[in-house]
C-alpha cells in the first residue's frame, strides 16, 4: 500500500489516487519498464469496467506490455504515487458527471 508523506493517510484504492490528484507510476518487477498514468484516468478505467479498485486487487488487472510481447508472460506492476506527468498513450479521462460524483464521495 502506498503511503502519503503529507499525512493524509494511506492510499487504499485507485480512487484515492484520483481524488487526491496523484498520478501512478507502474513499474515492472522483471524488466523495470515504467509508465506514469494519470490517477483520474486509471480510476475511470476501473470505474467503467466495474473492476474492484482496492490496491490489493487493482495491480492484478494490469501487466507489463513489453514482457507480454517478448515472453507471453504477465508480470504484475508495482504501484507508486508520483507527481510526474503521464507518459505513453493517454487513457480516456473521466466525464464530468463521473468525476464530480467521485469528488463528492470523498468530500462527504
């Protein structure tokens, strides 16, 4: 589980990254390939597909594309919080209604 040094508590889900406006660095444990993804876009992917977004289950939905292409093996990436800009192809951003519902849920 990623820790927040600002004292806001632990990140427990992908929605925590999105609501706190952090990006996610995905790092392959085998080849060390990295990709930074917008926390909001990653949350929206999980939201649209109705996947559980808790950090104990979320990494299992993603795998290293380089290792998959070269060996046909799926290596589960490590999640790290970052303020770095997203890299690679952009994931679709959440629509306004979905984003406002997430933020409202965190304010209540």
